[in-house]
């Protein structure tokens, strides 16, 4: 079977796509895969690193504000549609799969116009513009949250969850060992703060302001800052860490970070939420307010409404985040409730389920 996979722009689109590609190769090793991304975006580097070929389209997104770049949008979209048609014609796929992002639109539209079955995967609890536009042609729509028939035809929907890397699952018995790995003491409550690969300014400034409250109460902190905030975080740790905090611009050993943590503070991107469900950690979510359609708040609320996470609005984080974290670190009963409920929302076999749905398309 020959399959085109398209999606990118952010890790939230790319990593699920790679996870499904890996499952496709596991289930059906002879499957031929070709990724299509947007030129200059991170998928053009991440996908080859994962071992798959990729070609780029000149497509770009529309800026919310009026800019000169928006004037070029129709021309780049037209070129991308022509290029996508050529890619589909040359590769002759049996199916095309889209994970959202700029490149998915032209590729799946080109495939649909040639009668090739398509599948789209929606990571968020509020559907993105590209996926909503493609839904009318899609053969199958895999979603991560219930209630997505508000956006898509119900007969096409499969509730699969989001594909995430399974190597992040922590081993509970390795909690003390993982804390030692980060230079911390093995027997103290530990907070993990994740700002994403580039950091989250609100989370970082909240930690910088109130780190002394956490360490003063005897709690430990593992703090991923992103490169832009690294220097300020190191200064805060030196002044207020009391030997109980460590800051890193990026954490590669996320399985150890999750294993070390009692409580996690994170943004509410689709991938982050799905990882938290998989690792079963009590979490405080701080949605990024500028996310498209405010989808991070909707992602977070899908957990909060099920007593599976706590939420702090971005505008309140500098005053409320650390006090809430302190309260949760000291309340093991609430930790257990959150952990139990977030576990129930996890779908560890999502990548395999989606891969199996893709393989079914050949017979439709």
C-alpha cells in the first residue's frame, strides 16, 4: 500500500503523524510512505530525522492581522495545489492522511479530486479550519475527544484519541532514581513545569516570581524553560532554589521527568494533554490564550469537566499558579482523584487504531 501523510507546522501535528507512520510500518512493513509538508516549517527537519521522505509545498497560513504576506497567500495556495496534484499523480497513493497544518489542505483536496480515499485526524476538542474544510471529502475522521459531531458528520467519526510516543510512560518504581537523575533529592514532593520546546512566557514568569514559595515549603521543581528564558531561570534557581530546583532549556528524557513528578504544570496543547493522560499525572493546565479558536482552553475544559485536571487562566497565572500548585502538592487525596480520572481518558493504542483505519481505506 502507498500512503501520503500530510501535516505540520507544529509538533502537535508532526509527532502524531510520525507515530502513525511508525505503526503502519509495524503492521504492514511493505507500506510505502511519503510525507508532504510546508516549506520552511519544522516538519522538513523532523520527518527525515524519523526516517521518512518528505517533499515541501510553498503554502502558508493567513495572518489574523492585515499584512503584505496575506497578499501572497492566494498565489502560494495556487502553486501548492498544482504541486500537490503533481505529487499525487507521481506517487499514486492508495490513501492520503492529513493531520492538520497548512500542507494538509492542498494534498487531501488533490487526492480527493482523483477519487483517492482520505482520512483526517483532529487532535483538538475544537476542530481546526483545515480539517473542517476537508471533512466533506474525507472517508474517515479520527478524533481525540467525544462530541466532535458538532463539527464533522457522525458516520465518519472514529474516537481513537491522539497518537503519542509511548516511550514517555514512566515507571513508578523509578521515581527516586529519576529525581536523582535531575540532581534532586529522592524523597521530596516534586513539581514538573513544562513550557513546551520554546517555553511559555507566562509559566516561566510565574515560576520566576514565586519559586521561593515552592522551595521554601520544601518542594522540588524540575523546570523546562525553553531557550529564550533559560538565563533568567538559572538566575532564579541560583537565588531561590535552595538546592531544590533545577532549570533546563529543554528536557530530552521526558520519561524520567514524568517519573520524577508528583504534579505537572503545562500548557493545554492537544499533544501535551494526550501525554498527560498517558502518564496519568495530576496536572494544572494553563491554556495559551492566543491559540486558534482558543482551542487550548477547550482542550483543558474537556479534562476539568471530568475532574481530570485543574485549570488556571493565563491572565491569572502570575498570582494563582504557584499557590494552586502548592495546594495540590500537599493534597495527596486530590492528586489521586485527578490521576484516576485522567487515566480513564488516556488512549495508549491511538496510533495503532488510526493506522488500522488507514489500512482499511484501500478496500473502500
